[in-house]
C-alpha cells in the first residue's frame, strides 16, 4: 500500500468530511451541522491521507486560546476530526498524521495541543494526558427543593429566542474565560455551536430554549436547554436537558438552577458537562439526589515543554528539575528546571540532577491542575528522585477553581 499525506485543499473538503462520517459510524451529520462545521474549518490546518484518489485518513486542528492557571490565554491547537478508515488501520496512517500535525503545531508557535477523545486509549502513546474532568448529573427535581440564595428574587429571568440571545450569552461567556483553566477563547463562528438545534438531533425533545438572567438591566447569566416530555402512571416525568449554564455570580447561578427546577411537567434535569466544583452540589441538602458521575474531558499535550510550563503560574513557590521523557516529540526530552510562583515562572534546560521523572503525558495531566502529580506518582507514572520534591511540586501545580472544558470541538 502506498499512501500520501498532504494538507487539505478547499476543493477536497466535502470528500474529506464524507470520510470522517464513515469513520464515526457512517451516520452523516445533518445539513445544518455540516454547514456549521464548514464555516469554522481552518482548511490549511487539516490533513488528508490519500490512497490513490480516495481519502483514507483525516485530522485537523482549530486555533484556540486556552486559559491556564493564573488566567493567561495560551495559544493551543484544538486537535479534531481524527480518523482512519477501517481498511487502512494498523498501517501507520494515524501515527504519520499525528507526527506531521505536532510538527506543524510547533512551527506555528503553539505550546499546547488539546483534544477530546472518543477512544482515550489511543492518544496516550502520542503524549496526550487527561487534563480535566466533567460532572454528569441527573438531578431529581421532585425530591429536592429548588436552590435559593438571598437576592434570587431580584434576578429577572427572560425567555428569548436562542439565536437572538446569542450575543448577550457570548458576552457572559467571554467574561468567564479568564477565570477558569481549561476554558476556550472562541474564534469567530464558534458561538453558534451552542444554538445548533436540528430536529434530527432532538431525540424526542422539544426545541432549544434560552433564558437570560438580568440584574438591573444587565445580562449576568443564561441557560440553554430543551424539554423531553414523558409520563408514567403517576403523572408527568419530563426531563430538562441542560446544554449550557453560565453565570457571573452565585446569586444568578442559583436563580438559573431554580428556574430549571421549576419547569412544569418535569421531574429531573440532566446535564452531561459541568465543572467538578459545580456549586449546585452545595445548594441542595442531599447530593445523592443529583446522581453524579465523573469522566475525563480535555486531553492536553505540551508541544514545547519549556514554553508551556513558563506560560502558567503556580499556587505555591516551586523550584524543581524535571526529567521529561518524550519519544514522540524528542525536542522535549531531557532535564528542565521549573522555577515559579503565583506571579510567574520560567522553565529552562539544565544539566542539574533531576528531582522528578515523568513523561510528557503526565505533564499534560497535571498542567491545568486537574490531576495531582502525587496521584500520578501513586499510579507509578511519576518518580520522585529527591525526597520532598513530589509533595512541593504537586501542591504548586494545583488550581482553584477546578479546570473545565465548556464544550467539545
């Protein structure tokens, strides 16, 4: 078999996307979502592998800014659309695409690459580590009282057309981006992802709804959701399917949740992605009625170790020499001295003795503060070479608030 890897051309996009549909099960996206994907695709950042005149492998990247601990926005490649046709697996196609892509990310000056994974086991060998988690909840709104805080009655809630409310919601989202690691600074066109609502994807739910939360005439939060009607012998058992909820302060946050609890003919609210420090956990008297599950969300890979570690701040002062293994991007391998605190950091090559040994994958997991170096050491994935180095570095890498990826890409 002879294959050729080359950057995507504008005229190849439809065939490239058709291949992607096959890779992900053969059920094509509807015209509305496909058209949106076309508007946000950065064609020069996408790759196709050809076998003759057929595309057999795909991958691409989006240009994002990623919030890191300390609030800085760091340029990151949002890796996406990764797939190989079943006829061409285990032949090095994926490896060749990943290698080409990471070299391109480095050349563009992006210190980080991030992705979401349908099959997480694939990406560890390319240096990606799970970096954030998300809560999945099914909230029993029959047995739980609606959340309340002093001042919630002063919050005005207003239902609007989701598209008409897009700009107001995006302003709220933009104000939240610097406050939490893992948030994405979205490029033009990305806000519309949150209001895509093709009937083919509703799965017996009603149309998307949007409620704005206002205080003194200022929009300070919003929630987007759909309602799936359901009944049993006892009466209505409808489900509120929450897509997004963002709020600029605790009172508005509580007011939006109270609204969701009170929607007529419903008995629960389900959501697939909330931060692990979601305040609702502490607004209800019985967390067991939230039926919480946790899973990993964002996977992160330092593409330039020195630049990546210097771009964030650290919870406590840290001065540690890291021995980094990186077989896939060998320019990262070797010893690095990381020195930093809450004001800033530097990370430079050194010949000093190593104090912690780990691979770039573990750096990716610890980078946003979502997983501790100590926990990774407990799994045998970080080795302490100087007594005390692990505890100090693990504390320094931590983050409050918890990192969170607000949406996929």
